C-alpha cells in the first residue's frame, strides 16, 4: 500500500520503516478519515484486514504501530452515515461479522501491535485499540463506547472479552452501561494503557518502545503473542448473532442513527 498523509477518501494505509539500531522494520498503519475524526468506514475495515495480511507476510516486520491520521483523534467510532444501509437484523449480523474479521486479523498479527492514541478512541476506535498488544497514549486520550446513549447497537462478545482483559469487568461494565468515557490516567491505572506520554515526547517514546521490541527474538515474540491469544480465546464466549439481530433490527437502532445524523437526542422505545 502507498503512504499518504491526508487522503481525500477515507482509507487505511501502511508503510514499512526501519527501526534504527536493530536491523528490523516496523509497519506503521494509519487509520485515515480526518474529516470524520478517523471514524472507520466499511472500506476501511476491509483495508485493515488486507493490510494485516500484507504485514504478516513481510518477514522483516517485527511490530506494527497503529495510529489515527493527525492529532485530533485515534478513531471516533464508525462512520455513522453507513448505518443508514443497515435496515434489518440480518444486515447487522453481516456488518458485525465484517468488522469482526478486520479487528480479529489485527489481534491475530504474528508480531506485536502498538496502538498510539491521541484524543478519543471510542466505539470502533476502542475495539481497535483493545485489539493491539500495547497502548501508548497522550493525556488527552479517552476510551469508551457510548453506544447505549447514541446509537442503540452493541459490542461483540469478543470485544467485551478483550476489554475485560484490559480494563477489568467492573470498569468495562460501568463504561458500557453508563456510556462513560474513561480518561487516559484511569485507563493506565487499570492496565489497559501501557504508558501515558506528553505529546512532545510521543514519537520519541514510541520509537524507543519499537526498538525494545525489535531487539527481541522474533520466535519469542510470536510465541508470546500466540500464548496470549490462547489465554484470551479461553474467555471468548463466541458469536453474538442473536444480540446483533436484536439491536440492529430494532426500531431503537433506526431511531439512534436518525437522531445522531439529525443532531438530536434519541427517543428510545425498547423495541
């Protein structure tokens, strides 16, 4: 994939750069939809999946750095305009499966992935960050999925299992059930965030962390990643198709999308 800093159309792109002093390379993967605060589109999910396939096929890559384009946001959810095409529970199941393949492929990268978060990582952005192995953020970062207040859809059981692993069950449920955003310091205290770094030091610190990873034996990195996947898989309850059908096929979801795009508060009916 080619590299561009400000694409006209939303996309995911990556480029390979050497990690100084190590002889290895890092893949720098960018979520680029700056006009929508890097909200992900269906095309971007597909490109994320393809990018991860390409990265895993490159034996020179020792880690992947994932970040949003610009400094305003990591990823502010999914581009809500695309939800206008979701008109049934079956559409919702298909959408969640498509998203699940993409973030599952990110979580399944053979080498470590580091999320670099500035600003909000919410909704889909939270799920992408949770699919990485380490999270480095600036103090202004916030994490959450306020979909209960805004859209009326749901997260996958796999995503919730990953959040339990990083944030803990109590903190995850509080955030999801109250539509609360978790500030950087609290996410760090919980263990979801690896480090909180001031913006002026962010690139240098990510470079140092990349070098630390790149100096490690690749088979050891791969084995640790696989062991981690097996541990998390034991806690993964599997598909949530019935939950997707219930939420995405509801009048409330249609109301949530309409209200969000109309910039008004939704009127929930519970059906």
